[in-house]
């Protein structure tokens, strides 16, 4: 590929690797008006789409405004775990029934959700319509629709107190997520 084109007539001088214009002019691909300091001439002005120098810094707050303190909340820190209205913060379990100690807490969960599988109405309508034209319409009867309803009950007992919360089941995998959170809470309670 380093050999010259044998079919070239010698007048064609355009493209990469070719010097365009008069000596001292930028080569092919470089804009005439680019920002100085980026390898372009010092008297060039910035053009659209080419690097430009950033605008000078302008403070957004007036000099007399104080910034709020940059430290977190005092006490046990942020929540470690939250299941419904049960929250674990530091070494405490915070519930609407009051605070409970985390150490020695007993956690339980009961799945009161159900997943039903039924044939949607649109499948029956399409099966009837396409049965008239061909027997392939019966394949629409294979369509199934799953819906999950119900709740997952989570209870915690500690320090002579008991609290229960209900978490809505949004899908068949909600119980797996709740049990993962519950197992983490159990490991914190030891």
C-alpha cells in the first residue's frame, strides 16, 4: 500500500497526507479558526465544535453566605436496613411501636401472597377470530397471564416488644427479596 497509484495522472493532490494550500497554511483536516494553544496558530479564533478555553470561574454564592455543616446526623448513623415500617439504625430497631434493641431480636416472615395464572381475554378473542380463517388460531389459547396479589408479613420481637408489618407482593420474586433482607437482619441481630 506504500506504492503510488499507477493510474494517477499527477494532478490530483487532495486527501490526507497531502499539504493543502500555500506553505504556512494548516494541512488537510485542521480548521482555519481554531483555539490557540492546542497546536493551532496563535492568531486563530475558536470555531464551532473545536476546543475552546473554559470560561473564568464565577462563584455562585455571595461572600457573606455561610454553607451548612457537612457532617452526617448525630447518633447511630443512617439506616442499615428497612422492611416496610421497620428500620434498623445502628444497634436499634425503629418501629411505630417504639424502639427495640437489635441484639437478640427474633425475625419472622410469612408469605400470604398468591400467584394466579389465567388465560387473558384477548387470547380467547384472537383464537375465535383466527379459528375461522385457519386452525392456527388455536395457538392463541396457549397464552397465559400471571398476576401476584397479597402481602408478606414480617414480624420482629425484641426487648419485650413485638411489631408486625405487611409488605405488598408485586411479583413471585418478592418473597425471595424479603427473605434476603430478613436473613441480613438476622445476621445483624446476633
